């Protein structure tokens, strides 16, 4: 009898032992392979499919900006207003992720794992193609929804003022702060993407928890922030040069560093470090060992 068998609780029936095995949390290798497979599928999608989905995601992310503005305009001016209004930040993320639309910061993890698993020029080219299409599509959608929210007579004056205040708060950060906060934001989104496959039934709560904390900490996100800051530009309070150089570029770099260079790299190294084998090979060995 092996040491492992000796350590088991005595008196368990075969069915109970099977139940114990089924209730074990998924291995990191399994999570890695699920996300890598999802990323590989995304890398194979056509340009048209990626672009349309990305534009739709950019438009949908306007829900985060809209929800926060509506909260702020209806809450008293106090510190507690930020605590409550930050809940609205989750609206766009919930809609985009549950609708399976293309969001750039999700792809800083999912689309990167296939490249880390098989680092070829072909895979790198597929990654850059996906990133380029999705980022441009997301930004087109965010700029359009910000313009619509400003120009069409949809909201009352108090809400319009709240929208401006949200954008002004983002632009109080300098480039270094945009970068640093963007790194944290990218890392948090990658953490969320990694958690979801292991707790699919709690997906909504995971998205709510992570994105609420992002809003509460005022971490910068390239897509939501594009709605917030471009609203200021369309209103004439900011310039496009400040939009691109002060906000967009450092935030984008920060999101990529946090999602790809930190979280994805460490997660991939963790799985490879378990046995020195690729995650897909570990899963095949697991299946062969199962009865």
C-alpha cells in the first residue's frame, strides 16, 4: 500500500472517494489550457468578426461611464458617493464579458498564452494582428459612444456635469501615474480572466468584485478611460494630443505590462515549473492516468 493510500481517511466508500476527487479545485495546468485554447480560437477569427465585436465592446463599455455618471448625479457630494458610484463601473464589463465581445485588456492574457506556449513568429504575428484590430475597434466604439452621450439630448444637466467631473478626475494623473495605475488595472483584469474558468457559476460575482475594486482604487483602464477622457475632448475641455500622449499611451503600456508581462508570464512559468512540461502535455498525462 502506498503512502498516499495510508494517508486517506479510513472508512470511505469508493463512491465517496470518487466524490472527493471530483470536488478538488482545478489544477493550474487546467486553467492555463482552458484560457490558452480560448486564446487560440480568438487568434483564428477573421478580421471582420474581430473588428465588429471590438467596436460593439467599445460601445458597450460606455455603460460603465453612463452608470457612474448617473450614480454621481443622484448622490450627495460626499466621500461615500465614490464608494457607491464605483458599482456602476462594473456595468460595462459585465455586459461585454457575458456577451463574449472582444475587449482588449482580456486579450492581454488569453491571446498571449498561445504565444508563450509556442513562441514562434507565426504566433507572434497572430497576436499583434489580434491586438491591433481589437484595440482600434474598442477605441472607435468608445469615442463614438462618448460623442453620442455628449451631443444627443439624453441626460439632464446634473448628469452631464457628473460626466465631466469623472473625466477631469482621470486627467489629474500625470503620465507616470497613468502608467503605474494601468499596470495594476491590467494585472487585475488578467486575474479576473484566470479566475473565471475555475468558478464559472460565480462569474458575475468575480467580475463585480474585481472591477468594483478597480473603480474604487481609480486605476486607469485604456477602454473605459477612453470614454471618460474623450468626453472631455468632445466637450472642448481637453485636446486630442493630451488624450493620446498623457492618457492613452501610458495607460495602454501599463495595461499590457500588468496583463501580459507580469500576470501571464508568471502564470505560464508557474505551470511549466510544476514539472518542466507544457500544460497541454500535463493534461494528456492526467487523462491517461484516469480510469
